[in-house]
């Protein structure tokens, strides 16, 4: 399913379904400290009913499943949801995965104690998404916006990879990230109030194949390049990593969390 947004990649179309297999293999990369930051705030724990929006291949629900919450996950891409279901079944996990956008997810009113949105909230249509999320939350329920991104300006391997994405996809706007808090749009603050905002650094460990796969599964590469360009990028990126990267390494990332409480 092609997605186009003038604020993202200059309106260049992308389709997460084209990279779902890579996404399932290489995007499950959040370190323990990332999950601990969620659990320590009381989210995803036993007794809660939690919805993960933009769940992709179900990374968040699957990794927090052992904490005991009842999880649901939705994503706009049927291919992503297909991968999420396969991975959950293989792991013996009972998670309700459905294909839907944040704006059209239609669980009943006041179903959830918490809603998470990780690496996806910038795709929302705020006037539609946030009232819908608030509708599905119980009174006093929380919306947890989560992000983790590499810091290319401080990491030579990430910088080289970023430059190569831009060589093949100059419209890509996913590069050049710097530490910043997640600031919710004005539309969100009509139905929510900010309860917490924080960010922190964390290293993420990779092998060369794992980092290559993670970059291949990003929006600017696997989700948007045509087959010929993708093959060329693939070969050149492998050559770059062979030249500059050891077999294993850490990439410096930072994480950001904003917790919104339903008014």
C-alpha cells in the first residue's frame, strides 16, 4: 500500500509492505534499556489492556508480552500485520493484530488502559487520529509516544550509511536527526495533556549484516526504491561497510518518550 505525505520525503511514495520481510528480521533492535524505560513507567504490565498503533511487525507487543499485559496491535500495512501474526504465533503469543490506520482503528470506547505509538506518530493525521485514540482510552488513560534514532553526526558508520541512502533517494527526510523531545501537535493537546517528556542516549549493538539489514528496511531504502536502485544500493552499502566497519560495533542512538494523559 503506497503512502504519500507532502511533509515526508517531499511526497515520494513508500510502501512498508515492500520491506516487511527485512523489517521482521532486522528492525527488532531496541535494547533492554529501551523496554525498561517503558516498564518502569508502569506501561505494558500485568492487568493492563494496551494497544500498539503502527505496530509494524509487532516488535513492541512481542517484546513486552512477558510482562503480562493484554496486547492489541494495528498497522496500515497488511504485509506488516501478516509478519506480526506469524512471529506471534511462532512464539506462542496471543496478540490481536489488525490492519488499520491510527485514524480508522475501531476498538470500542474506553477499551484500553494505555496506547503506544513507536516510530510512527509522525504519520498520523492529527485532527482524526488523536480524538480516535482518546475515544479508545479509559478515563485517565495514557498515550505513550516512543522514538529511537541513530545520531549520524556523532557516529561515522551511521553517517556513511545515511549519505548512501541520500545518494539513491535524495528526497528522504529520515536523516540528519539530532536529540530532541517528542513534541505533540496542537491537535493532540485538545484531548490530551503532557504528563512527561524525556530522552536519553543508548548504544545499540550490531553486526555488519544486521546493520545492513536495518538500513535496508528503512523507509528511504526498501520501502521506496525500485528494484534496480535497491540492488545497486545493496551492493554499494555492503562495500562501504566492508571498508569502514568492524564485524561488530555499537551505533550511538538516543531515545525519546512523551507520555500524554487523556483529559
